């Protein structure tokens, strides 16, 4: 070893380097506020000794747990705990971080299941990313937004034909417990397996078994590598359930802000409102209607307003939101449902009676509406489905009157026969989304009267066989519809002829 090398690597060189680092260190006095837990219960800690802490500031306990400041009062702070609730005791020390709650974002989260703080819970190892965003971010200003003009294909026939969704829209899915709300949302995620839309599924206060079923369905039928799953189960602290949708939105906004397209499912906001009420009551905030605090509308409004279609100057990305809400006995006029209906751009209402009668998805076409997406609907689908909703509504009304008895005339019988085929066609198995070309073909055959002579039980069989038929005998038409969203010249007549030839042998 040379003498020069020994100067830098030997004991004398190490000591000289250490002295240099110590000399460069800032060793001046530093003041730090230390807080102390006065009481803790039900996921809320009342803290003293932090007079300069700010609202929503992230607080760190000496044992490593985190919380955030929710209530600021003279002499004390109400801290909502995020983790390690059972290990925090009165007398524990904590200090402010000077920052708000942030979550990791970026492509490293794709294909992973994480908690609302971005920590992996799927056993897949740590997530390595240098990008972090605060969970609370301002919604894009009006000048930063653009018109909603591009469709989001859900793969569910009744939704895409009657209540089409657009990229940047907020469409509420609402209905009673266990009648298919989550299924519609999961099928929408599954249908994006080959699209350019990145999906984020946020489970808020759901049972572990329900979350597992949703994840398994995405992995089996969809493309999990283009999805992020954020889980705050029913057993999670109320603080974790409260931040879950905000964290999911920040993760989705990362892709939107870079010119991409994202879809977020919030399942569900009724439980989020319950966690907001729980935190408010435990921190002694003034209760309002149904014991909810007065700002519950503002909380959901500022959350859902973050879903938008950005202008070209901002990259042209979009974030589409599908919030889910649960009703009690179909009561759409309850407090939280009416709030969410007034915030969103339409609602897909599921009816328990239809569900128990076997019509799945049990969408009530009379009370469901999309206030934006109709303008974004693919041109080919809009052309063939123009009168579908009116025809179906007339059928439902006629069917109700004919239950009182009497023999309808031939025209009414034909209308009832046609309406029964509409209902059979709109019934669709779960986790089997349809491509746009298949939807166009089905509605074209329906509106052309090709199903009127087919037994109702054969409608489902034809739907299962349609994909192979189109790929084998109309591949060019399928490619054009999937890429352009419209018919090429003469394609509509050729497709109708193909469908007629296939259905003719089955006619009586």
C-alpha cells in the first residue's frame, strides 16, 4: 500500500474525515416541542404540549406509530390514530413532523395490495418509490379541465347502452346490501384489462372475505398488474378508514397528472361517512342530522371533485370515479345517499326486487341516469341503442297493466314479446364483460327483431357464442368498431346479415 493511500484509508485518514464531518455539522441549539398523551380510547388520543401543531399535521409517537391532528383546542390536540392503537398509552410522548399525511405513488404500486399509508399487506416485499403525494390535494380548477368526450367501457350491457360513462365522470353506484354494487364496479375494472386505464380499488370498512373475493376476481379475470388495491378493513382503526379514499385518489392522480387515464372505485362511502361520524363524535364535534357532523357533505364533495378530465395544457389525463353507497330498504332519500347523488354526475340504482327475481345486474332503468356519459358513448352503440330505453320503459308499463287480466291485441303482444327479449339480453353473468363490438352486435340484432322469434332461454346461449362468431366471420368489423367506435361503410348491413343467418335456424 502506498503512503498516499494510507493517508486516506488508514486510522489517521479516517480520523481526519470524522473531524471534518463533525466540524461541518450544525451543532447549535434546537428547540423541539414534545407532546404527551393525556388519554386514549377508541382510536383517538387527546394530546397536550403541542401548541404550534397545525390541522391535519402528521404526528409521530416515540414508539413509531402515527396519527394526525384532527381537533385543535386551547391546551390540547385531538389526534386520530392511524396504527398501533393498542400499543399507545397515556403518558406516551410524541412530536409533530411539520408535514401532512403522504402516501407513496407511482408504477411501483401496480399489482400490489396496500394499506391507506401505502404499506404492502400482500406479502410481496417492500415497495420502492421516491414519489410521495399528500392525501389531501386541491381539485383541478375549472380552467384546468376539459370536456368529457371519451367513453369508459364497463363491459356491462345495461350500463354501456343506457347509462354510458365518460372518462372524468363521477357515477354513483347505489343500492341495498348484497345486490351486486361491487360486482358492477369489479366488472368495470376487469374490462380494462386491455385498455389504457389504470385502476385503483379502495375497500373501506369491508369484511376480509369480501375484499378477498374482489381481489381474486381481478386476478382471475382482469389484469392485476394494472391495478392498485387499497384496503382499510372493518377491523382497521377509524382513522385508517377515513384516509383510505383520499390516499387512493392521490395514487390515481399520479397517473392522471402524467397524461394517463385512471379509474377509482370507492367501496363504499356509506362506511366512510360512518367512520367520519365516529371520529367527530369521539372528538366531541357538534353533531347534526343523523349525528353526522355538519361538514360530511363537504368532505365527500371535495373528495369526488378531484375526479376530472384535464385539459390538453395539463396533459389531457383523466380520473373517473365510481363511488358506491349503500341504502337501507331502497331509501334513496336518506342523508348520505342524497348528498352523494347531488355531488355526482349520475347514479346507477340497483333494486333488491329485481335482484331477487333473478335479473342481474339488477339495475333500475327508471331511476338510474348518467348526466354526462351519453355524449361520450361510442357512435356505433348510440346508433343501434337510440330507442332502447324508451322501448324497455314502455314494455315495463305494459307488463304491469296486463297483470290485471284481459287479452292484449296482437300489437301489444308483439311489444311484450320484444320487451321480454330486452330484459333477457340485459341480464348478464358476473365477471363476463362484453367487448364493444359484442354489445353493438347484440343490440343491433335486438333492434332488428332478430331475437323476437328466438326462445328466451336461447338468448343467453347466443350471447356466449357471439364472441367466437364475430372473431371467426367478422374480424375486420370487430377491429374497426373496437378501434374507431363506429361502423365503416356497409359494415352495419353486413353485420346484420351475419346475425340473421346465425339466428334463422333457431327460429320456430
